[in-house]
């Protein structure tokens, strides 16, 4: 039965985010959330560790300042009790350049009493950096 509640909570969080409903997202985030977006903070200042609802909402605000969500299509959802794993195709328009960044993300979530208390996001950050910069990165 917990899986059904978690599935509904996942749908609610992603739906509110896709609509840009920050007030609803704030209600769905636990006050003590532990949030990490894995990626280079030098290129994506909103990446990294955030603790607490206020810090997460600030990070979401930073994302919105630099990028406009163009698409978010969940391909797979796995639910196990209060945990969920999401694989999604996303597209963000970089506000400064108009570039469209398209990539896949894997999100791992945990809920506590219907609120998101843990979030981890992984993407191919090398590809994402190249898209954000608009050119390939020479590593040699």
C-alpha cells in the first residue's frame, strides 16, 4: 500500500515542478530535505548539496533564473516503499544563449509521510557541460 502513496507523491512532485508551481513544490518538500544534484558547481552553481526546504527552493530558483524547462518526460519509474527511482528525458533552454540542452537524468527519491525528504540527481555531466558551454571540451 505504501507504494501507491509513493507513486502519487512522485506524480505530484514532478507535476508541480513541470508546471512551475513553486508553492505546491514547497508543500511537497520535507522541511529537513537532503538534496544533491551531482555535477560541476563551477558550471552549474545550483548543483551540489542542499539541506533544508529553504536551501532547495533557493536552488530551484537558481535553476529557473538560468534555464527554462522545455520538456520533462519520465521514461521509467520504480517504486519500493517510500523510495522511488526515475529515469527521464529532459530539455532546458539556457536563458543567456537560447541553447537547448537535452539530456537524461536519473533521480532517486525518498519520501517521509508523503513529503520528499531525500533527492539525488545524476546526469552525464560531461555531455551536459559541453552543451551548456556550446562546444566540446578538450581534455588532453
